[in-house]
């Protein structure tokens, strides 16, 4: 019970301190949109490029190597490798 009371008191102390905090005014819509474009869009673009470079390209290279290995194996042995069951 004492621990719960201390948490409630700490929570109330925080709320009492927040009463005196000045809140800045809302920025103008035009300035806010310009800030989002300037700060967020380059980061999103970098994230998309990194995700493509590390994820999609690696996935595509892996599948291309599997196909090339099957073609080389067919060239050497004259038969296709056994296909894997669906879902693997």
C-alpha cells in the first residue's frame, strides 16, 4: 500500500510541475509542412533506399543464384535438380 501511495504522490508532483510549464504556440501550417518536408522526407528516402539495398537486393540475388546453380547443374549432369516441396 505504501508503494502505491508513493507512486500516486510522485505522479501528482509531476502533474503539479507540468501546470507551470509554458507550452509553445502551434507553428503556422505552412512552416510546419516545410519543416516536415525538410527533416522527414530525406530520412524516409534514405530508409527506403537502405531497405531496398539490404533487403530486396539480397533476396533477388539469392534467388538468381539458385536459378543459375540449377542451370549449371543441368548443363553438367543433364537433369534438373529435384524441386522442393511447396512452402519451403
